[in-house]
C-alpha cells in the first residue's frame, strides 16, 4: 500500500507496518513502546488514552472534508423479518454485537438501546446476558460477520457501521434489498491515527503534516477501505463525547 515506504522516506528511518489481532494488543504495544503510531476506532482510542496516554493526531474524513469525519451505528435485521421494524421491536430477540471494544458495534448501540427502553433499567451487563433483555446475545467478531448472520437469518439483529454496510453492498458482498435498517445513531467521530506518549513533539508534527497531505488513493481504498477518504487534523476534543459515553456505560460516572 506504500505507507511504509513513503513514511520511511519522510522520517529517514525504517517503518514497519503490522496488523494487530485486536485493540488491546495495539494499546499494549503503544504503552510499552513496541509501536509508535496506530490506527483505531474511537472506543479503543478512549481506552488507550486511559491506559497508555496516547494522543490522536489525524482522523479519517470522507472526501478529506472535516465536516464528514463522522459515521453512524445502524441496527439491522433481515428484510424478510416482518416482526422487527424499529428499535422498539428488539426486546426478546437474538442479537450479535460486534466486539467488546467496537464503538459502532458495541458501545454506541448499547447506549442507544438503554436510551430507547428507559423503563427497563438496563445496563451493559444485562444487555450482554443471555435470556435477560435479549433471548440470546453474542459477539460476531466483525461487522461483516454480523451482517452475514443477519442475512442468513442466524440472528435477528446486529449493529454495524453505516460505512462498512455501504462498502459491503458496493463490493457485492451483500444485497441492499436483503437488509433492513431499523435504527440509526447520532454522529460518531471517525477512526484516528494515534501516537504513543513517547513520540516527541517534533516527530508528531512531521507525522501530522505527512498524513494530512497523504494522497495515496490506493492506501485509502485498500487499507482504510474508504474510497476518496483522506486524513484531517484532529485532537482530543473530537473524542470527548465517546470517552464520556464509555464512562457512563461502564458506570464510572
């Protein structure tokens, strides 16, 4: 994808790009200086700020427009499922969240469901316990897996990033007419490139300048998986709502 080579040239040292198994591994690598920079979603970023003192420097934006540096979490069901037409219809059904550390696949939908059912006195634990609010509840492991499980009828409902849903439909991995969106969340700040606490200010500035001017379409299409996207500058204030939401959901406030 060229980022390694391009960044190596700018920094004057070798850059190695690695794929991590999960966000916890990425945060731990940043905390222990095994990694200097990483790309992650808002919830992982909130956890990384807390555990490792990381800082976001740029965020993904559709068309490189800062106004479009957002996405949404949508709740989907099979178009064939006539019983579920809104978030009010999901109680007692089967649900597959994405991953505990996923913003649009766990944190935001958890908050949206709690908000939609004020009389249920819900918390995160109840929403993730079989036979409580949902008949059965699980983690699919990825947005794509949740989408396929819904289409096949293996589960009733799954949350998914609206951008990933659009991408899966555009790439022919799902048909638009097979899926029904029953709820859409408010705006979520986009994924960010973050740096470890140990990265000095001068290097942070070089990275920020490099990334905000990075114009390699192949990288954004193949790796970031968002055609036409670019990086725009950001800071901690962009992610405060998610940090706060995480604290509320996990009972820390």
